[in-house]
C-alpha cells in the first residue's frame, strides 16, 4: 500500500470534518455519511485516504464497524502545524497591542 | 478589546501554501501602516522573545526591507523582502528570502500576498504564502522554534473545528 502524506489528508475540508467528528466519538460509516451532503461513496473515499494515512482505525462491534481517531498520529500533525500557528498567534496579539496604541495616539491628537 | 476576532490558519502542504486570515479591531489606515512602516513592523513581526530589527526599508514597488530576527541569545537571522506590487490600502505582494548579513539571498524563497479590507471598523487581513520548495516551507516553520511548543490534541481539535466552520 502506498503510504500517503499526512498533510495531504488534512488539506481537504471534508477530511478535516471527518476527523473532528470521530475525534468526539467513534462512528459507523453510515453515521458518518449522514453528516455530509455527498454520496456515501464519496465519503468512503475520504475515509480510505485517512486510513491509508494511518489517521483512523476501525474496530468491529457486533455487526457494526466503528471508525476512531488515532491520537498518536494526530499529534504529529498537531506539533507541526501548531508550532507554526502559534508563531502567528503571538505575532497577531502583538499587532493588536500596536494597533491599540495607534488608536489611542490618534484619539489624543 | 474585541476578543472574538476571526483567525484562520490553514497549511496546504500539497500546494506548498499557507493561508492566514485575521480580523483586527482597527480601521484599515492603521492596519495598513502597521504592515508597511518599519518602526511599526519591528514592534510585532518577531514573535516574542525574538525581536525584529529593520536595517532599511523602501516601501515601493521594487523596493526592499532588509531585516533580522534576533533571538534572545543575540543570533541574527537575516531576511530580504522585495516588494513586487503595491495597491495602497488594498493589497501588496512581496518576495521573501532568507539571507546572510551581507544581503546575499538564498536561491529559493516564498511569495507573500497581503489583502486588506474593512467593514464596520474591523479590518480583515488575508495573507497567502507560497513556498518555492517544500523543504523551505518546513524550514520556515522550524526557524527560531527549535525549543518547540508543547502542543496538545485539544489545540488541534480547536483548529480543526475552526477550519470546519468555514465550509
């Protein structure tokens, strides 16, 4: 099986939504498909990509299959993007301060 | 201060592009100044505890900003930004490259596109960063952040939720 790039997986909005849904609770393929305004086949294609990226696993309970999030794998993504995001978060809160000062100065004049 | 300001941050590794959108509780004139005047840029572009130090800046098409990100232990990482187009208070573009202290740029860089718009006193800035190589993109992220942050799954969930809300 071709190993896919994890970042390719999360670049897609539907796949990000799937991850958010199964992060909250394990879901059956049917329950997942109902959340989206697209064909069941389209949803299972996205699930396939996420499986190939090793981001989700499945467990069998009785006759039902449930998909769940692989937390360890998500942390890889988390670290990488979060670090970068945090840089910008810090920058922008600094910029909020700068703008607040500029506004004050403007009001004084 | 308004606390519910929008902040979207999306990394598209496949397209080597980062999309950043943020609202600011200030009119467009002030926000534009904060992005285009060196003395203001130096106050916020380096994430603390780093500091930004602009050696010179000519904000005009073809002009440059040559500046350093200075780490807490005094190490300087130099960057050259060349302005490729400017539409006042609407948009500007630049080419960004890491450099040495003598202004010699690295061969590959990134293209930045900044867009500004104001509605009801809130200014939205939308930035896209396109990297010429994936390696460079990863370096851009690593730069200055070797110490790293302790990220949690919860943060990611929030990020994912935020991204999801857009669609």
